[in-house]
């Protein structure tokens, strides 16, 4: 499958997710962000979550001897 260049419209973030933390988790996040000079908590959380997701997909990617196609970014996955 050939992919074209990513356009601004295709990568535009339009979906909002809400994350709820308890007080201890929120405090830990604030301390972490201050200690490591994280400027954007939103960007930090998005990158951290996506790192975990892509890492998991990568570790479960079919090996040379398995059949199947990685469908993380296929049209079917986008519709779910």
C-alpha cells in the first residue's frame, strides 16, 4: 500500500479525551512535570500513551513465520 504525504488535515488533532486522576496521581504528575521541565502536560501524556501503544503493537507484530498484516493505521482500524 502506497501512502501519500501527510497533510495538515490528516494529522490534525480533533478528538478530545478526558483523563481523570486522583489527587495523589495528579500531584505526582505535577511534581514530575516540574522536576523534568515538561512544558505541556497534554503533549507529554499524548506522547507517553502513544509510546506505550506503538511499543505494544511493535512487540506483537507478526514475525517472519506468522501470516497476517499489521493494520494499526489501515482504513479498518480508523473506522473503529
